[in-house]
C-alpha cells in the first residue's frame, strides 16, 4: 500500500513587499541595505506579507490552499478523514490550525492536528500522513504547510527580516495500491538549539517572556542546510533504490538561492539550460529549483534496475532541512537535520505547480 499525491494548492497574501520597499523602510531606522544587497545574497526579489486587518491569517491561508488542492484532486471534503498542518506561527496556542481548517471545510469527524517542525515541517507532516494512510484506517488526507512569519520578524534585524514571507501550500493524499511516496527519512539534532535559529518567547501567567522575534546565525544555517539537503537527498534515494540521475524533479527547502545553488552543484544538477526550471524570484522562501540532475559525484556506483517494462519510471524528491527540528537524531551524521520524501511520478506531470511548503 502507498499514498499518492492527487492534487496541490497554494495561497498567498495580497500584499507584496519588494526589496526596494524594504530598503526604504530599514533606512528610516538607520539600517543600510539595498535591492542589490538582498538579491546577490539571497536571490529574493520580493515577498508576500499577510494583513490581519484583511482577514489574512495562518488558518485562512491554509484553508484557501486546502480548497484549491481538493479542487485540483477532484476530491470531496466528505472523503477526507485526516488533516495535518505544519506551522510555527499558529493563529493561537489552541485550537490548532488543523482544527480551524477542519471547521472551515466542514470536514466533521476527521482527525486533525498540527506539527511544529519549522522549516522541515511539511516533510514531517507529509511523512506522518503517509504512514497513517499506509497503516489505515485512514484513506484520504490533506497536508498543509502554512506560515505567517511576518508576525515574528524584527524589522530592524537585516539578517532575518528580508528572508521570510507568508503563505500556504497543500496536497491531497489518498491511499493507493499504485506507487506513490516511495521512501522517507526524518531526523534532527537538538544540540544546535538556540545557537543557530530560534524564537525563544513563551507565555507565562499572561506575560510573554523571552525574545519574541526570530534570531539566526546565518553562516551556521548555510553550512548545516547544505550538508543536510545533500546528505538527505542521497540517503532517501538509496532507501528507495533510485539513483539520483533518475530523479526528474528536485524540490528543495526554499531558503535562498545561494543554498540551492550549492546543493545543486554537489548533487550534479545542471545550473542552466532547459533542464532547469525555477519558480518566480519573489515571495522570499517560496522559490523552488527543479531540475533533471547529472549523476551526483560520490553517490553509489551501482546502477539501479529499470522497471520490467523497460520504461524509466520518473521520480520527484522533496527535501526539507533545518537545524532545530526536535525528534530522533540521525546518529551517523548529526549535522544533517530535517527530512526528505521520494515519490513516484509516472507518467510525469504535464506541468509542475510550485508549492509553498514552508515560507
């Protein structure tokens, strides 16, 4: 038994903030930056920010993405018996975003819960849904990644405020006897904790204590993200007995262009040409690089067997990496953190719909 992705959907706030607007805003606080500085270091040109006055919240974006995914999948809400939402920025402590999505969709009686795993959240949620669909009795699930990161950004901190955007993406999964998600791996290293990327605020007796904004060690995040993405991509391909050169699409965690360029080079993914496709260069963490790779250096030498039909099966690989995900540690390489999913795409899709996994 497998689970298969039947449809995708996404939702973005209306407001677009360009690098030029950011530079002007920061300049009023005496912080120097520019469109060129942001683009050359991150590849980001603009991002979407939610406006709560317009009713744009984590749950409203999640609901919109879920509805579009259901429509794309041609699945009725009544068929859904599981909703999982990956988010670090819920509307409130509880009820969960998943329960609010359930109520808005009218999916009464189905299981609904949130997963908090920051940048790897969507991979964690997708892996949980896959396991529950394989094991039963669940038959159909909606998995959503949704964030309103602008609520927790220090707009005077140039190292973080230009990197994050708001948005949501969703997939509809169904249990199937046909190949779908082929392999997955999740791991973490909690030792990095507050040293690398954190938001330490907590609610105590009605008072917020700790730092209410995201803080980041950019150099460490870059190193850990590259190591984690490359290692996890190779590992999950091995688990599925698939060579990386047989992977038609790579959908990495969408941190910034420099990380993705480095990962692509290490995996042997062509940097230019028609074999590469990339989502529009806006929305902060909503970019995706997708390509047919060359053979990755350092990967296993043995070629995997082709399907009996002689036709090459197409695969896609989605990877999420983050140094702060709590959970079981990967003992052989503790610097690699996050997770990955390898799924079958046969026949290959007519077009790729970029999904906002985690802004």
